[in-house]
C-alpha cells in the first residue's frame, strides 16, 4: 500500500489532494493549520496518519494538534521515539482510547546504524506503545538498503524507509517484502522527505513487480 505524504497549504487544498487516496500522512508541522482545520481534514477521510515533527512548533502546540487529530478520527498518529517520555505517554493513551493506532518512528539522517542497534530501536519502540514501528535512515550504499530491508524478516508490523536518493530502492522493495505501506509524494516537487517517489510512478512500478513476487 502507498501512503501519500501531504503538506498542502490549506484544508481545502488538502481535501482535494486526498481524493482517491487509500492512505495519506498529513504533515501538520509543514502546514499552517489550527484545530478547526484539523477537524475538517481528519473527519473526512477514514485512513489518515497525523504527523507533527519537532522543530517548527512548540511541544505544547504539537501535543494540541496531534490530540485534535486523534479526536477528529485519525487512523494513526506518528510519534518520534526520541520524544519526551511524558509527551509520548499522553499521545499513546489518547490514541489507544480513541481507536487510533500508534506509529513510533525513528529517524537517522546521517547513516543506517548496525543491525543490532536497529533491532534494539524496534524493541524499544514497541515497548513504548507502538502498534507500528517506522525506521527511516539515510541509506548511502546497497548494503545499508539491505540492512533496512532485512528488518522485515519478522512478524512485527514494521515500516522501513531508506532516505536519500540511494534509499529509494527500499521504497519500492519494502511493500513487496511485507511492509504494510511505503511513503510517496503526491507529485514531483511536493516531496516531504528526501528520496520520496511520486505516487503515480511508484504505483506503476509496484503493479509491475508484484506479479513477479507472487509467482
């Protein structure tokens, strides 16, 4: 399944972009949205991920927006593994009370750590309340791509992403190897992370290769 990551400027533009999408991530940190705008978006689509990365907003603002998304009907909420412990606990409690699944995400923008480190990150993420764990690391070599994809040899619900140009291979192979979904951009020039492939192109590639995997 393809999850399209969106950072449209207004609720109306976001709702237009959502038409026909099976699953989408709403990047609240990249949008100028208040609680009312969040309600308008998350109450209109049944399968949305609420994400608000740190940096542009205060912790209080991030908490308020994520809780508003959960209350409005978000299917998933994404919380960083490195987030403050109390922040995580509050969001996890609200999500599970509201029938919203929790994605605990780990990002490494400089490298892909050794397998032992990645496996400990996965274990810690599930211990923190994750229903799904997302591992996103800069992949600089084929071996680092293979290291990320190797994590999928597990019954756990894992999303692995190789960031950067060389990591694009993981965005194609991961969903073919059991990853529940992979992230894509809505169009060229609208990427929310380095290495994202345009959704329409990725869909064509996956349809072509899925036949080989299933044979």
